[in-house]
């Protein structure tokens, strides 16, 4: 999305070449290696001049990899016109599995490691020190790097199910992982919306389960043949990346049930879903045939993937079908299981034992703790850090990928690069620190077809690579940003279509001296950001007002600020919009009657009365939400005012368990003791009902005419109760989202 300096530099190199002269200023490495090595020291005035081909020398049993490593090192750069440069690779005892020692001398490069993985990382570092595009003269400063990773598990989850990704795209992502010294591709291969791995014993899984009809009638899908998977696994292995396949069970299995309905409790035919969420049809735990199926699938999976670990999912498995299934209930009775959580634990345990009997280990999402953690299981903690910590306390291993820092499907509005860089996988004072194997960034693809994946993974994954590789003591955001400035040139050269580090511009909202107005100040959050902003009033689009980003603006009505952005004078893709309402209640004293939710705090108590409105992105930070609870906000206008109308907006997105309230009430009072106002029951002004099925994802506005004097204004919203039977998360608590209580004064 950002400007491509790469093109400019290639042209310059080409131009110098045409004139037939040597580049006058050689490329000099500037120590901007990411992830930051554990130790590096460079001399000031002594260099290795490189303008010839590398001459690799290495122990004979490593030589099968020589060609591969040579390619890795010389892709895209180096003229090979001068004298060759000795690159001596030596095996030494005592370095860690992935550790290496790299020495640049004025006449050669020495690289030592104990294992091949260390050599690979050393070569990757060398590759980062060299220019990423063809150039004639390169100068490496003499010096030493001693390096090894902090964590053994440094992963990226790629969800190739919600949206299929081409095999070549997966390979390219493996290259990019390797270039950042990440060593695990967690490959999410089965889901509700698509089964993506060829299984010979069950051909319908890919004939039917890999394809879905979208709402617009088009077909989306695809799968990886065994041949393609073998090729991708081998490709990854050459780059020190282990692929851990994820075969989801017992939930997120609609595509399998659509292929073979007998796998579910009801046996009813179903289609591969074309919407997102958590679905209640899951593998039946009472039928032995389910386990015959899963063992056969896992046999074929283990035959394709040599990884020690196999991920079995285990998350988000509603229990409604099991509760109503005679076979599942029989299974519980036969095994003395007290509830459906224990049945899930038994289910996962059966699969774990099967994997163990084949010399493999199981990873599951933190829900596998519920009902008892199966023997030998490693927990991947996603709903916060707690699941991982509980696993460690129980003597198990854990991988950390909490939604707070590691969900790269979330927009930068909720998780920006600085937050990712601040991620600490090991809480202070934890006993059993060594049981935290590392972390992963999770790239779920519901809202990211392949064309968008780069822009979500990058640049945030670069920050994660440093969190997981480099030492905690040397982590420094400022220094990382400086390294990042240089690293963008590399990302450009590798043609990574990276997105933003953060929302490039924020607005500071404050009270204005003009009653009924708010003042906003633009604050660039990235270097070099500029642009223009326009305010469009909601009631009269002809009256738009333009501002400079350096100035503050006073807004006294409702509308939207639209910003077109530039960086270093060049247009940046994707403008910004800020819905806003200057009104007489903004920044007046507020009380709320619900708890602030840690995930949707909505700018705290004042957030329901600060002039900033929630947008169509429910994670934009403006929405305040509560799950299974009623919500209440009360504003004191500090003097009686003649009111015209009151309004509030809600979010509706039933797939994400977000419903409109069952009933709402606007109230007003002169003295804060006696109140007027009415309940509006089970229907909002524009006709939405609380628990009726609805496909929409939208902001719903409701307004109420008042025409009376009032000083105190109160608004209440009643939670509609659990997700109803027709919902895929039937019986789970619903959310309500709201923002903001707007008070319109009579003029
Ligand atoms: C998950 O995000 N459901 C693991
Ligand atoms: Zn069942």
C-alpha cells in the first residue's frame, strides 16, 4: 500500500550500469538486522569488499544443502563479476539448535553452527546485510554476530479455509517467514467454510467440502492435493520452517459434516456455510464411526506432515447437539462423564492418545482445558494468557497467541505494530517459564481473501519476529523503528504489499468553550503523514467544511470527518473516516450502570458522551459493549436545557453474537429524582427486533423526540437474553454494543 522506493532504486542502478561505470558509493551494511541479533559488534573502518560470487565451503554431510543455501544467499543480488569471496561454514559443538556465530573478516566470512538450522539463520542474517537488489559494489563492515532465538516456537497461523490461498502464495509466505527467522507455519486446513486437504479415504471432503456457494451465487473454494502438500512441506523444510497442520475437531467441522452428514449428531444434510461464526453442528461424540473417520484422516495427515506436533483445534465447540443426542448421552454414561465439557475432554483425549501412539504430540486451543486437560497436550492460549498459564501450572507446555496482541486479522485500530512489539509471552515471575514454547501471530481469513493477507501480516509480523527471537532486555521500540525504516526497503524488494503500522492519524477529542460543540485535533501517528480533512454534516452535505491537518476543528453538529492521507507527500491508500456528533451532552459528567468490558471499553465511562460515534468497525475503540448484561448511561447537563430529541446507536452483527437490545428507555429529569420517559419494547425505531434472525452487519440509530426542559438524561438498554435456538451459538450470552447518547438541544 505504501510508496515503492524499490522501483526508484532499481532505475538508478540500471542507469549507472548503462553508463558503464562502477557505482561510486558502495552499499554499506548499517546493522539494521531484524530480528535484532543477541550480540553484534562491528568495526568502524575495516570492510570486506564483495563484488564476486560466494565460494561456499562446508562439512561434507551438510553439502546436499549447499545448492539450496547458495540460492538462498544469492537471490536477487550480486553481480558475480569480481573475485570470489570465501564463505567458510564450520560445524562446532555447543551452540543451540538454531544458534550461529557469524564473523565478517576483510578477506572472508566465517559461519559456525552446531546444527543446519543455525547455518540457515546465519545465512539469512548475511542476506539481510546485503542489498536486496542487484548491485555491483558491496561493503560489509568487519565484525561478529552471536545469535540464537529466545523461543523455540515462532509461528504464523495461516487460515487457508475461510479463504483459499494458492500454493504459490503459501510458499511465498514460507520464504517471508524464513527471512524473519520464524520457524513454524501453523496451517489451518479444515473449517466450517471449507475442507482444504485431500484425503483419499474420504473423497467427498474435497469434492463437496472444499467448495461453498457465496451469498451472491458465486463459488469459492479449492484444496491442496497430496502432491502439492508434499512439495510445500519440503519447501518449508529447506527453509527451517516446520508446518504444523491443524485438523479442527470437534467443532468448526461443518464442511466435513456437509460432505458426510453421518458425522454429525442429527445426520441431517447440510451445505458448506457461507457465513462466519461458531456453528452448533459438530462431530458426534457418541458414534464410533466418527473416530474411525478421524483416525483415518489423521493417518493420512501424519503421512504427509512429519512435524512432531499436530494441532487438533478444540476451540468454540457448542454443546447443544451433544446435549440432545442419545448416542452422545450414552457415551457420557458409559464413561462416567458428568457433563458435555468432560465429553469434549474425553473426545480430545482419544485423539491425543491416537497421535501419541504414532509418536506425535497434540496442540489444542485453550478450550481443551475445559473438562480436564488431556495427558501430554500443549495448549495454545488465545482467549488471553490465562489458558497458557493454567497449562503451565498443570505441568504442560503452552504457546501464546492472545487476541490482545497476536490477532493479525484484527485491524491496526485494535492491534497496531507498537502493541505487537510490546507483547510479552512470559508473565513476570512465572514458575515454569521454560514451558512457554513461544508464540504465534494468527491470520484468520474471514475478512481477508489472499489479496489482503500481506497487508495484514506485514509489517506487524516483523515486530513479532523480534519479540520471539530477540532478548527481552534489548527490546526497544525506538531502536526497532529505526531498524524498520531500513527494513521497509527489503520488504519493498521482496514485493510485500504491507499495510499500515498503526492508524496513521488519530483525533484528540476535547470539550470546546462553545456549548454544544467539541474540539478535535489531528495527530499524525506515523512520520511524514499529512493530508486534508473534510467535515460532512449528516443533515446537509452541501455544507462540507475543509481543514488543514495541523489545525484543530470545532464541530457543533453531527456528521463525518473524511481524511485523505499522504506520506512524505505521496498518496497513501485507504482514507480514514471519523463519525462525530457535536452536541450539548458531550463531555458533561457521566455515570454508567454496567461494567466496562476489557475488550470493548469504548473510551471508558466518558466514552458514551464524548462526541465520538462508533463506526461500522465494531473494534474501532469507540463502541462500549456488555455481554449478558444490561447497559445504562446517565448524563448531567449541569443546567436545565430545552431538549429537542435524544438518540443512541447500536451495533447489529448476529454472527458475532451482537444483538440489538430487547427493550430500551430514554428518560429525562429536571432534578435527578423524578423522571419521565418510556420503555420501547422489543423493537427499535427502524423496525429491528431483538432475537429475530438477521444477516446484517450495521450501525442502527434510534431517536426519540422529547420537547421538554431537562438537566439529567438517562438511557437504558436491556440485554435480549441468550442466543436463541436457531443461532449457531444457541444458549451463549449475547452482546449489546452502544455509542453514544446524543442530546439535541432545541434551537
Ligand atoms: C480462535 O481464534 N477461535 C482460536
Ligand atoms: Zn451425538
